[in-house]
C-alpha cells in the first residue's frame, strides 16, 4: 500500500491524482492533502478520502476548514510551514508535489529529508534550486519521479538504459495557443486568449507559461537536473498534436519516444506505480484519429522566454531562480491585466540583468534571490502600469 501526501490537492494535478487514487483503493491511500484558498474543495476531498492531515495554507480559512471537519478525526493545520508537516508526515511513503511555483521548494526539501519518495509535478522547485534538491535526494536515498509529461516520457525511455549513454533529448512542445503568430499579433493578446490551451486543461499559471513558451524553458532546466544533462544536450521540438511526449537519442543514433493521448492522469499513474505498470481504463490513442504527427522548430525569436531560460541554464548559479521568480510575478500581473503579453519577457530580462548574481548559492541565497527578484519585478510591473 502506498500512502500518499498530496501537496496542492485542490489544483489541476492534485484533483487528477485523487481520481487515480480513487480508482485503485487496494494500492493507494491518501494520508495528507493541502490547498491554498479553495477551502470548500479541500473539505469535500477530506470527507471523501479521510486523510490523517489537512493543511489550508491561507490562515484566514483555518476556522472554516476546522469547523467543517470538527466531527472527524482529521487533524487540520494552517499556514505555509504546515506544508512541511504534510510533506514529512510519518505515515506517508510518497509525496506528490503539485503546488504551483517556488512555494514548493521548502516542502519538497522537507519531504526529501524525511526520506519520502517524490512524485514531482512542481517543476519550479527544480528550476529554482535543482542542484540542491537533486543533491539532497541522492544523499537521503530518495527517488524523484517526474510527473511533468515530457519528463515522465524521458524517464520511461531511460528505463533499462542505465549503462548506456544519452546523446541528447528532445522535449516536445505543443506551441500553445499562439503557435505561428508574430510579435505584432502578440502585442494585444488578452489573458482569455492565452488561457485557451489547444491540448491540455491545466492551472492558470502553467497555461500562460505554455502560451509564452516559458513552460518549455522551465522544462529544459527541469530536465537538466532530473537527467544530469548539459544545455546542449536538451533540444525543444514543436509537435502540435501532443502525442509524442518526448524523445531520447542514444550514442548509437537510436531514438526512443514515449507516446499516448495528452492526459496527465497517465504520468501521474506511472509515477505512483513505478517501477511497475498497472492497468488503467484511460482512453487509448488511435492512429486513425490522428494519422499525421508533425514536428517543427520552436520560434525562439518571437517567444523570447525560451531563449532567456537557456541563457539562465548556461549561466548557472541563481540565474534560473531569478528567471522563475520574475516569471511568477509577470504571469500573475498578466492574469490581472496589469501587463502585456510581450512585456513579460522584458521584465524577466531586466531582472536577469539587475538582480545580484550568485555563482554558488546556498538555500538561503535561493530564498533571498526569490524574494529580491519579486520586489524588483513588482516595481517594474508597477512602472509599466503607470
Ligand atoms: P493549479 O493552479 O491548478 O493548482 C495549484 C495547487 O497549489 C492548488 O492546490 C493551490 O491551492 C495550491 N497553491 C497555489 N499557490 C500556493 C502556495 N503559494 N502555497 C501553497 N499551495 C499553493 O496548478 P496545476 O495543478 O496546473 O500545476 C501544479 C504544478 O504542476 C505546477 O508546478 C505546474 O507547472 C505543474 N504541472 C502541471 C500540469 C498540469 O497539467 N496541470 C502539467 C505538468 C506540470 P488552491 O487551489 O486551494 O488555491
Ligand atoms: Mg510539461
């Protein structure tokens, strides 16, 4: 029996993970769930799955959640620090990190230090501090199993290839809702247009990241840390159908791909079952529904974020942490109509140029860089609003 803590159970990944667990009550149990602001959903999940611990991060919602669960044995905690309790709960032997943003860093570290295997959806944690997190995972003998579909694909292609040498990997990208558009068009796009992803239904932040290609940039950095690769070994290829989830090219020139319908329940299911596979009733891909799979170059000139992420990866140190924090601020501002689509990259680039670079950051340095960059990015956004 796998006892699973889900950090971010009220989100897109969190709710899909619960549906995977619900389908296999003989294999999986939920022992902790956490939410930020959706108290109603968190309470109904708690009543249904009966975990030992529920954490509501927004302190103002504690009384509401506590009262709704008062007639149960479930422990209720509030606040960001309580996330680390959910991550290191003694009953848990697996932690799914499905929080959005760098808020996932501290609880992920807490889970690793408590010896829990990680199902990692929260890519920002590896973008911010991938060196540190992977070093700790090694030190504590913890597996980090990717849930992000591209990285799950690479991970699956690498099973059985432990002794073999990877030449490079290709991360596939759908291209998002603005594939093929020029900068003139992008100047005036709205959040509602950006939120319409052609293939995936996801949380708002990652959907905007997909439209701006920052999601692929973050994924390139995520791949570097998960698979111990150099920047030149990671390529991005646009594949609008989202059927080939990513590919590995080995040193003999042979390539392996993992394919399937775009459904996040698949990589979640795989992360839970790893190293095995268990049967599912998910819809199967039919070649005749999609007989043409196409591939093209990513347009890094129009979508500058991909290039900024590669620059950060090559520079190393705290640069990817700067990119991530600036991106979280501009995406939130774009979702509030405070900044234009193209201006997001300008703010990120200014932060990369202005926030202090640290070549070998400690955890504290990462946390400080995250905080400083947010303040600086907010100032830049405010200037744009004026
Ligand atoms: P959602 O926005 O749908 O959900 C985010 C979850 O985190 C919610 O439970 C939310 O709580 C909680 N949360 C938000 N902010 C905080 C915070 N500051 N502290 C603690 N908890 C917080 O996001 P997704 O599920 O789409 O994405 C989650 C992660 O998975 C992201 O890192 C994303 O990049 C990654 N991912 C997602 C994919 C997808 O298909 N959705 C695909 C691949 C990767 P509440 O809802 O209660 O406010
Ligand atoms: Mg992905």
